[in-house]
C-alpha cells in the first residue's frame, strides 16, 4: 500500500491489536464443548450445501460452482479476516488519499499520526461488531496462511462459533437446530456468489464507484460532518429536509454516493432477504424447532441489547441492515408467490434484472418489468 514516510493511512496491525484487546470475552465453554460446537458447525455447513441448492435451484444440474472454504473461527479470527478484507477493498481509496496528503506540509507526520488514530478507531468498531456477528460470507477475501480463500479472489464462509453458542444460550433454543439454521443462512450467501459468476464483480464495481466518489479534501469532509452532527443535535437550518432517518455514515456522503448507495441497498436487501427466506423455507424439513427459533430471533433483533447498542446501530447504519432483512424477505416471498422459484431466479440473470430500491418495496413492479416485458 502507498505509504508516506513509511506510515500507512491506516495502521492495520494496530486495528487488529485494538479490536482483539477490547472485544468482549466469549461464553464459558469447556474444551470438549468447544470442539463439539466447531465439529457440528462444520457438519452443518456441509449439509447446508445440498439443502440450499435443492431449495433454490440456483445451481443447474451437472454444474459445480466454484468451491470456497468454510472456516469456523473465534472472535479474534473474525477480526483478522475482516481487517484483511477492509485492507483489500479500501486500497484504491487510501492510495488516493495518500497521494493527496503527500503534497501537503507535514505529510509524513500526518500520515503516521493519522494511521495510528484510524487504526484505533477501526479496531474499536470491529471490537463492537465481533461479538455480534454469527456468520459471514466474505466476498472480497484475500487468502492468508491462517485464512484460506477461494481461487482467483473467491470468497470464504466464516461461522463465528462463540457468538453462535452465546445466542443459542441466550434464546434458550435447541443448539443443534440453531446451528443448522444459521448455517443455512450463510450457505445461501455462499451459493449466491458461487452460482452467479457476475455478482461479485458487479458488487465490487459499485463499491469502488462509491469509494471513488469520496471527497478527499479534509475541509469538505469536516463540513459534511459538521452538518451531520447539527442534524443529530436538532440544529438543522430552517427549511432543510428532515434527515432524521439517515445514519451518520449516510449524512457525510456526496449526492453521487447516495445514488450508488441506493443501488447497493437494493442488492443487499435482496441478498439478505433471500437468505432469510431460504433458511425458513428449508427449515421445517430439517430444523424441527424453526418456528420457535425464528420468533425468538426476531424479537432479539428488534429490541437490541441496550439503549447504547441501539444508538450505535443508528450511528453506524446497522438499523438499516435490519430493515434489509425484513424488506428483502418480503420482496422474495411476494415474487416467489406470484411467479414461482424459477421465475424469481430471473433476478440472477444480469445486473439489469436486479431489483431497484423502489422495486424492493413494490415487488409487483419488478415482476412487471422483468416478466411482463419479456413475455
């Protein structure tokens, strides 16, 4: 990565060290319990492949999609994987910012100090998230010695064992059923990207366009941040539109970025809603207590852990993530009810058949555009 005076824009090692230091400890388990949980999650991940492919019919007969590894990790392993992913994904933006900073006075000093500060901030964010994520399909996952990934830049599936054990205990649900239920959701994400070859490149292109539109002038960023803080503090100038529904992340964006974010939101709503739909669709056949698990899990999503947790969710835009599950699942269910699973699977034909943000809210519009037009 481009560096200034030997200092990177983000001190990635410090980010890992900070996150692993401050992350909450996992649930108390014996060594035998930990080994059993890891082994069972691996078995469930393997079994989920057949369940998901059979239900979604996304993989044509005789076609074997690109293989990607399944890794059962602890919280520290999840942190290391995500720092590696961030480093890969943000490289073009950070190079751009480094070039801009190198021309200014004291660039080397600013690079060193800024890299440390940003590393700590990223570490604190990841320490907050590392105890909450149950599983994750890493689409942009550079392979390392500790964390293998698919060939040619392919992804990997992470299952965070201590978090899964923690939640199954908190909800008082059958641990075997819950572990399979979570595996079904994450395996659906793996199937989405391995069975739809263009999806990864499309998503990467949108993200890079979003990052490319980022304002690199510090004064411009500070001005946007000041406006965002005023909005949250209720000091919005008279006559301006109410932005109360936006996160701090959204409020510091440029108009171009908001347009790209609308498309990304639609794609993510589709992917998350599809995974929720599949896990519940497969569930009754292989997860006897799926109805109880879903009800308790939905209640947990809705209430959050605390007022502080809810505030952080809004600040980071995580409440939007929860809406993606709900809105996306409604979209998938409505489309499948009207045109069947094969009709729904037209969504994976090309970027042009992906739903827009407006169509996620109005599934009939997507059906009319993609099906009626084709007919």
